[in-house]
């Protein structure tokens, strides 16, 4: 008895132009410090600060939750 084998579907990769997907331009000999950015310091600072502002409230909520949890555990052990 011969088993009928199903053909595997061939996977087609599509290059969408993102640099993280296309690594063909990377060579092992390039210096890490040789290529710089064309962005200005103000652009870099605005990008950094906007990401910090976006994560400030969630960070404060997480720290507040940890502080409350710590206080509850400390009260439980202090009363015991």
C-alpha cells in the first residue's frame, strides 16, 4: 500500500522594504561607529521625550500598585 503524500505548499516571502526584514545590505566588515544619523539633536530629543511621556502614567500606576501591595504585605506581617 502506497501512502498518498500531500505536496507541501511552497512559502513565498515578500520583501516589503523594511530594513529589519531586508538584511541583504549588511556586511560583516562595516564599522559600527562609521554610520551616523541624519536626524538633528532636537528631533532625537523630541522623539525620546514623547516616548517617555507616553509611558509615564503606566509606569506610575505600576509603581503605585507595587507600593500598595508591599504595604498590605507589611501590615499583614506586622499584625501577626
